């Protein structure tokens, strides 16, 4: 909330309320992870590698959730991300397997698809004044349908198909050995994939954009109050368009990272991904009404949902649908908290 | 002639019915057999009957969705998932928890159906509470059930598909003995009649429109606007429950992953096709129902043309975008300006 620097004194209450949400998120993550460590210590939950695995599996989600945060800051929403990821994965998988295109060309193509996708959605939202939800819901259907148009079967990327892409997916970056755990004979060094580093770079980049660039500040202003932003002479429409383009580009990038993790393309892929991204952003303290939010919170939101999934998986006996229910319950709690904070703020003001 | 035409064009049902006729015309050229209705094995048989039959769920959902959109200018995106939840709940009661395939039932069918309806009503009530009392954006509040309902349904079914191979259970979704008309059509007619009676015989319709047009003004006039909003969401949930039970009876099973998939989109689309504004306020229930059958006609046509079910969302998405763009004030204004310019040009020429 750096644009409040000038008005820091007046908006102190609001800032503290928003920081509280972020604080709750971080504390919740630590408590949840610690509980997991205590309950499932025998199943290897305490290993540092478990934590890194959460990052590896969710590298794509981190990028997507960052883009989602930017859109939600303007007061919009983008529920087409899951379908866009499925389409990206299918383009990559089908392009490599059946059309024998190079990995680099396909990655560039996927990014271009992201830009076009975002421009189309952003244009409809910003310049045609259509509700973001309806536009992106149509996008969601379009993406899922296009995935089926490209190929209705499940396509896997194997080593024979594209050595370069396979190499990217299986590159390991070893961390110092003392962080690892004792194997049978010697310490096993923990590792991460390059995708994690790319995803974290995206988080840092978006953090700086939101905090220190003009575009980032305008995003907050538009989300806070569109009318006053317009009266200040800010270009509301252009900002919204850019937010949607940014979201779709980050989503395409996340789709590539996701594909590196799964190495397949199929119609049913990444279903409900939009929900995970929205949940992560909301749990991380982004207000659905816009104007308040932070990618650091979003990162922790992703980690929380990742931890839930990891806990359910480590347990082994619980049905996988429990992870969905837990995420929805958390989402519910955080939405209620937001409503309560908004109510308190309103009462204080009046 | 011109006068009647312009009068006809101003009818609220003109556009929806025109679209339905257009869709049916495509079939007339492609395959005239589309319109043949025959009696086979004592029941009606034909593509038109199929459209009416398969469109039942969408029509029932459209009844609820129309009210929700009218009252809150937001959409209930949980209806599809709630359908799955209601089906799972009802089948769980009928089959007994943990059984996957039964030939007899442990509770009377009426109890199962009522339990299914109650699950729908309950979800609708929770959605209604969040929207009306806690003032959460409708799409976000229903997003929680959008994720959670299917997962809860899976839990109720012990993560399996329950089959009820019991003849009377199939009546609801197929045919009653000695009745040539498919039962879903009869149920839909019944629900529409009840809805019309409730809306027209009480002042509910006027209240809903009043709250939708201006929430605050209605409250000042003495209407309990929160209550009206809550009732609409509850009705929508109940409709979703009814649609879920029909969908479940059709396939005499509870498949929580696939029942009602994408139906939230279809129901919203039906309302939009019916000429209702997605910004709330005045509504036209008959239009929504015509819209629902139009969607089913489109889907049946696509299927008859050989487009796979996976690919048909592409056409749906394009249709949605076209409809909302045509409905949007920006587009209307642009058209108006064009018309004025043309008229002026015509005058100058004369």
C-alpha cells in the first residue's frame, strides 16, 4: 500500500486491517505446516524436500495466481485461466508430438496466444463494459473447446519427441547437502527444478511492478475507486486492458511451467485451476472488490493450498476431494473475514 | 405491414423465438428428418421431443437463474455443482451409504427425491445468506459451492458412482408407465406453472424487480430487500436440486463428477438469450425458458452435424460473446449513432 504513503496517517486503520489479513495468512501457513510436520513426521513430511516439492508442483499456479492478483486488484476476475492452461499444454504437447515443432518456437507461440487472449478479453471488459465474469467464462468454454479441437486425446511429451523440452523438465538444481535428510548411506541433497526459480522471479517482478512502477500504482487506484481514478486523469480502460493482458501472459507462462511438471496435454487438464488461483489470491489477502492486495500474500496463499493437497496426499487414506473441501472452507472463512473487516471499517467511518 | 412488423419486433419474446426458429431452420436444410415425430414402443420419439426432453434441466435451472440475475445483478455459478450434490445426496439415501450398485432401495423414492431437493435448497440458502446478509459479490459467494459441492457429493458417495438399478427410480428421468411423454417435460411444465403462480399471484415478481432495479430505494419503500434476495437464491438452489434429481434419474446413477457439468454456463446463457439483461432489474421468465430450449436445440444440432461434445463449447462461447456484446450499452449506443448518421446522410442526399 505504498500509494498511501502520502495519506498514511489517514488510512492507518485500513492498512492495519489489510496487514492483519496477510499476517493471518502467514501464521496459518506456519501453523498448518508445523501441524503436518508433527502428525506426519514418520511419513517424511519434515524433510525439506517435501516443502520444495510443494513449490515444484505449484510453480505454474504461482505465476497464474500472480496474474489473477493483478486482475483482481482492478476489481475484475479471470476464470478462463484453467482452460487457457489446458490449451497451452495441448499446443505444446500436440505441437511437439504430432507436428514436430521445436520447443522454443512453441514456447514463443504460446506466449503470443497469451497476449492475444488477454487483449481480446481485456478489450471486451474495458472497452465494451461487459462484466469480467461473463467474458472470462466464455473464455473458459472457448479454451476448453479449442483444446478438444486441437486434439481430443491425451498426448504425452516423451524424451523421443523433444529432447530439449524433456531436458528442461528434468533439470535439477541441487541445493547444499546439509539441508537434506539422511538416506540409507549418505545425505540426499534436496533439489528444485528451474521452473521454481522462474516462478519466484515472476513473484519478485510483479511485486516490484505493483509497488514501484506507475502502472502498478494506477492498478491500485483503479481498483480502489474507478470514478475517482478517472477524475484524476488516469486512463482506466487502458489500465484494465493491460491488467487482463498481464494476467493472460502470466497464465501462459504458468501453463508452460505446468506443462513442464505434467508433460501431458489433455482436455480434462487443469480443471478447477481458476478456482485454485482465486482461492490463493483471496487467502493471501487480495480483496475481491479490488484495490487491496499483494503478491507476497498470494505466494503464501498458493503455499497454503499446496500444503493442504500435500497433507491429504501424505495421509493416503483421505479421499482427494477433501483437499477441495478444505480449500473451499478456507476460502469461505477468508471471504467472511474480509466482509467483517469491511463492516468494521464502514462503521468506524460513519 | 411495416407497422405490424415493428410492433412485433418490440415484443420481448421476439428475439428469443426468432433465434430458436433460426436454429431449427438450419436443421430443416440439413436434415428434414429432424422434425419427424413417431410413436415407438408406446412412447413419443423424435429429435424435437429429444430437444424438449434434454432441455428440461436447463429450463428448470433457467427459472431459478432468472430470479437470481434479476434480483442481484449477479449469477449463481454453483447450480451445476449443486445438481451433482443433490443427485449424490438423494442416491446416497436411496442406496444406503457405501453401496455402489443396488437393485432395490432402502428408503422410499419420495424420501430420496426430497433429500435431493433439500440439499439443493440448503445450498441455495447458504448462498443467499452470504449474498444478502454478508453483501459478498454473488459470483464469489457461489464460487465456494462451485468447488465444494462436487467434492461433498463425492464424499457422500464414498468417491464412487452409485448405480440404482431399480425400475421405478428411472421414471423421473425417463418415462412413466403408459405415458408417452417423457417425465422431465411434465416436471418442467409443473415447475414453470408453480413458478408463474408464485410470481404472479403474489407480489413477489414486483418486489424482485424493484430490488433488482434499486436495492436501496426498495428498502426505503419498506421492502425487506435482503429477504427477497435470500428467497431468490433459495428458489435457485431448489431448482438446481430438482434438475439434479432428474439428471440422476436419467442415468439411474449419481456421478458427482459429471452431472450438471457446465450447466451453470448454460443456465446463464439461457437467461441472456431470453433477452434478459445480466445487469438485473426487469426480467422475462418466458424468454429464459425459450432461451433454454434454444441452447438445447443448438447442442442437438451440433451433435447431429457431427461436432463432438468436447468441441461444442467453442460455439457456445462465441454465441455468449455475441449476445452480450449486442446487449451491451456501448454497442447499442454505437448502433444508435450509426443510425442517426445514416438518417442525416439520407436527408442531405434528398
